[in-house]
C-alpha cells in the first residue's frame, strides 16, 4: 500500500529531494547531461542490467523526463529494459509523442504487460493514439475485465471527461454512519488505496453528496454520513470537454470530482493530479496557437510540425500581399521620396507589436472567462486609453527623430501615422479575438493573422496616405 | 464542518451545477450580463439587503468572478454589502488587482473582520499588496495570535513557498499507530478540518514521512503509522520560488506537500488547489511576456499597463531603426526599382512569423524542462529541417508569383531571400531563448525583441542584397 522501497534517494531524502543535487540532477532538478549520456551508452552497449540499475532509483516522473531526452530509437530500448518500472505515473507524465514512439517500439505482449499493471485511465492514455489494429492486438493479451473497462473508455470521444476519468472509486449508500464507512473501507480488499473523497449515492447510483476523508477522520463513528457530507458538489458530465473540466477544477478548487452519465449515474471520478496537466497544456497552448506553431511540441513528428506551421506562413503570405498591394498603390510617391520606403516598416512593425500586446491580453482574459459580454465595452475603452498613451509616446519619439534626420514635415507625417496605427492595432487586438469567441471559434487560433493584416496594411496606408494628403509627395 | 446550507443551487444540484443553466449562468458557466446588471442596479440603489440576497446563493468562486466583472468603484460597495460571505475561497479566487481595489475601498475594521475568518495564507493574500501603513492599521485590529502568524508569513519574500503556505496542518509523532492517530484527530477540536495528508515528524519536528488519508482509512487500527507512511516525500524549502514549487507539484503529481525551513523543520504545508492558480499563471504568462504585454491583466491599473507595454514598443522602435538603416543603405537600389520597396515587407513579415513560431516552441519547451543541455543540439537540427521545408514551400509560392507578376529574375531573388530568412529565423528562434536561459534570464521576456530584430534586418538585407548581387539593380 505505502511505498517503502529504499531507493538511492532515501539515503538522505531531504538533501536529495529538496536540493536535487544528486549526481543525476542539476540545480533545477533536471537530469544532468552526464547521467543521460551514461544511460545512452548503456543502451547502445545493449546492457539491460546496467540500464536498469541506472534508472531504477529515479522517481517515475524523472523516468518520463529521461524518455523525453533520448533519441527516438532509444526510447523503445529503454522501455524494454525497464518494463516493470513502467508504472502509471511514468505513463501519465510522458509526452504524448514520446509515449507513442515508445509503445510502437514494443511488442503487443510487452505493452499488454504494462497495461495490466495500470489503472484504466493510464492504460487508455497508453494505447489511445495507436491505430485500431495495434489496439486490438494489445487488448487481446489483456484480461477480459480490464479489457472491457478500457474499451468502454475508448468509446468516449477524445479529450472528454469519459476518456480521462478513472472508473475505480469509492461510492457508498446514504444510510451509512461514519463508523460503517470506516469498517467498510478496512474490510474490502478490492477497493482502491488512493482516493481523496468518498461519494455518497442513492439507490439509482446518483451522487447525492461527497465526503472529504478529513471530515470522516474528524467525526465520531456514530454520526450519519449524510450529516458530514457536502451536498453541493460539482458534477462533471461524461461528455464534457477537457478544457471545460480543467476550468471547473480550477474555479472550484476541486481535488476530485464525480463523473456522471446522461442519466445522472455515477460512472467515474477525476482527480486533480490528472487535471493539472490539462490546465498546464491549455494555458500554454495559446502562446503556440497565437504564433501559428500548432501544437508546437518539440517531440512532434517533423511532418506534422511542418504542416501545422507552413499553413500559417502561407496565410501570412496572403496578408503580406495585401500590405504589398497598398505599397504598390503608392509606388509613385516612393519614387519621389525614397525615405518613405526606408521608414514605412517602422510604422508597420510598431503597430504589429502594439496589436500583439493587446491581442495576447484579450485572448488570455477570454480563456480565463474574465472577459465576457458584461465587460467587453469597459475593456475596449481601457485599451483605447492605453493605445492613446502608447501612441502619443511613440509618436513624439519617432516624430522628433525623423524631423531632425529627414525633415519636419516627414516627422509630422510619421508621428500622425503612428498614433493612427497604434489605436487601430489596439482596437483590432480586442475586437478580433472577441469576434472569434462570439462565433464560437477559439480566439487564439486565427486572431494573429487578422490582426497582423490589419496592423500591416493600416501602417502602410496611414503613413503613405498621410504623406500624400499632406502634400509632401503626389500620389 | 460540512457545508450543508441550502442554497438556490441545492434545489436540484445536478441540474444547476452540471448544466450551469440557472438564470445567473450562461451555457459556459459564466455569470450572465443580466445577472451582473441586476447586482449593479442594486448597488447603485444602495440596497445592501437586495444585493446580499442576489449574491448569497453564489459559489465563492462565482462571487470572485462577479467582483471582476464590476467597475472599480462598485467593488468596495459589494464587499461592504456581503462581508460575511467573503470567505477564503472568494479571496483566493480573486484577481490580484481586483482584490486590491476592493480592500482599499473598505475600512481597516472591515478588512480585519474578513481577515479573522480566513486561514493565514488567504489573509496574507488579502493584505500583502497594501502599503505598510494600511497593513499595520488592519493588523492592529486582528487578534495577537493570528497577527503574529500573518506577520511571520509577510517576512518571507513575495512569490515564495513561505508566502503561499498554510501554517495549519496535521503533524504527528512517529510512534503513533493508525488507531492512535484516528483518536487524536477526533479528540482535538483545534485541528483544521480540511487536509489531505498527515505529516509524520521526529522529535526535532523534521518530517520523516507522510500518510495519505485513504491509506489510514484502509488500514487496521493496530498497525504502526511508520508502516503505512511514505518516506520518500517531496519537501519544499520555505524560500523556493513559486514557479519552481508549481513545477514540483506538477511533476510529482502532488496533492499536498510539507514546507521546511533551512534547518529542515516542518513549518507549513502547500495544497494543490492553491498551486493550480500558479501553474495556470506561469503557463499563460509566456504568451504575454513574448508579446511584451507585461502582466497583461485586464484589471491591471492603466498606468502600469502603459509602462509595461510602452517599454517594449520603444525597444521595438530601436530594432525597427536597425532595419530602416539597412533599407536606407539600399536606397539607390529602391529608386531604380520601386518593386523592391513593394515586396520587401513580405520577406520580413514571413521571416518574423517563422521566427515567432520557433521561438514559441522553444520557450515552452524550456519552461517545461523539456529542452536541456542534453538535447539542444537535436532540437536545433530538428528546427533546421522544419525551416528548410517551410522555406522551400514559401520560396516556390512567392518565387512563381513574383516571377509572373514582375519578372523572373526578381522571382529568383525573392525566393532565395525567403529561404535564407526562414532558416535564419528558425535558428534565431531556438538560439536566442536558449542563450537567455543559459544566462539565467527568463527566455520569454526579451527573446522577442532580439528575434524580431534579426528577422527584420536579415529579411531586408537578404532581399535587397541579393537584388544587388544578382545584378538586377546597382547599389
């Protein structure tokens, strides 16, 4: 039940775990290059015993990190050498692509051997990305009961609560007292040993309340469970998207939550340690989406990285062509005053930066449910004022510099163009993501392309157009 | 102990909490504009009772959301109307700036009244951003014991484990049996009621192991605690930075962890529900940092938002000047062929996008400890190949288009410039953040400025330089 194996780290757990200064770890608790090299050499010597001895003292999460630091072909070799160390914790911590590389390098029997030592949710994670044939080959080697549980989890759509949940949980009827519950927990050997809440259900197996274990431990045996439990619990529908699940866990500070099917029956539970990864993923994916880098995982296969990124580069090419067309329209003006060509990228570049700033702020506020219909107007007004302040500052700086180096009229033109562009960029940075969100689209995905198009085009148009309008050049 | 108050939601908890379709909530579980308007009207009517009745049925996390959706001046009014609903959960869920607005609008007595109903960690969060004088005024109203605890927490630097931790925890001596522990938990009325682990300590109050409550509940009374507990626990030093704390919780899937001082004494505990916010913040801050939007919070005071953003716009102005200088150097070439001015922003823009993609991927991999000295070479090689593929694709598209619309030699020049710039951008996107990280700087903060400078300058230089070198124009 409790893990009492004596690992290297136990020699002086405080020193090892707090400082992370064992020879395997650097001062930020990452595996050292020297340690990774040692594992790599041992793998290329085909020495499974020495590999096992090197890896065995590591925490499962560090074993997962080790897999990620190895080359693709080494991942299967390592998995084969340390099969019995491949716990649910290792699987759960592994990067999706790395997990796939590793599983594909193992035989169906070896994978089935790992699957059998895992909880359903971890087993599902291990095999869900394989193709149907490989899945069938592996499941054929697994015991029928475990197989049925895995197959029923795979029947739910990817990235929903049904895929993520674990079926193993503790559910008890309403009539129990605290004492009854403790006796039941001690007597049933088949129960799971790691859980954070007990779910109280009615005769239809619908949840009616939940009990934190600390409440049970602090209450006399003869008190009824219904007097201890919390009735107002957050229930997760089995088809809820994982992003929404992560928001609920975060908002309501949940440690675990009951998952219910369409009829309200308790079918599984989710615990925060599994959700933390999703919170992290969802929170960091906006950076990647805004830059057009797709999933942007360093372990993603080359072809997928290429196709995710080139798509946005091509979209960007389209928007750049719009900007070019505006410049072409003012070709005559540029021939008269080549300084316009020299300065115009400055207006576009600063406008682009201002737009990206506002867009990043807006996308994040939308993702965190902080920006809703109730306050969109206020935020727009706020961003307008920030844009005015930024625009005025930058206009003065660039206006004075260009006025001195080129000519005062050109300084006036670029200053005015800068204010216009920073204001337009600021408004676009709020309105484009908000518009996508209102159309039920992820604002992080396509906002960048539109905001860039607006800031580039408006930058060139305002600058060149004002140069003509002011009589500095003729169109 | 357990929350059994009957709120609106309890009418049919499943329907209300699962669907979030009460009149207060929209289909994404956000407060509706109609509900927010009702609260706002009630506040402006100065009707504290009706405000209280409106807000009382809400979950604490939804009360926090409500504060965020209100105007600045309404936040103090709401807090005054619902003082006794201001639980630790509301405080913990509140945005930092909103919390400050609210606290500043209340009297020292009112804040002290709220502080007294909070755990130390929530109380610290409530007042830590106030100036010293306000803090003293509030603490003077608080009971000495609570005050001492808060003052000692405030003595730790901001954003460290010492500030975040809660002092309330359950620690027991090594010699106890499971039965002794349960009797102790039931008998001591001063103990906290919400905890997830029991810490076992030696006579110096150094942690020697930890017990999940489920292990205790599943074990017979006569078994020794030392046989149930896990010895190999992750200890958090009191001065550890919150980002590092968040990484540990995530990596080792922790629910709670013991915090120890320099001498190894147990001084507090951290629980995952508090850490989840930090994981979210740290993961999403890179988007904001990369865009130069500072903290990028929609509730940040205007002046702070301005100063955070204008700094990066000015830095960007500096890099744009470098790019302009390169264009100026080729002024003669542009006068000969104005098409160069028309097309040059395309090269810079696509290069910038390619650089941003690679930079986003790299920054994220560094933040998640996936990119270390052990695999930097491999990642650089990977990004070089992606850049070659992207560069070739974009070069063919733009080369053919420019060849057809302008002239074949100009098509060749822009195609070659595009390949050069995408490769340079890809390499800069990896090397700049990696260099910052090796110099112990946050790679998300300043990478953008450098990568933009490199991609803009190289874009113009490659395109205009190749136009001259190919003999298309003379310099």
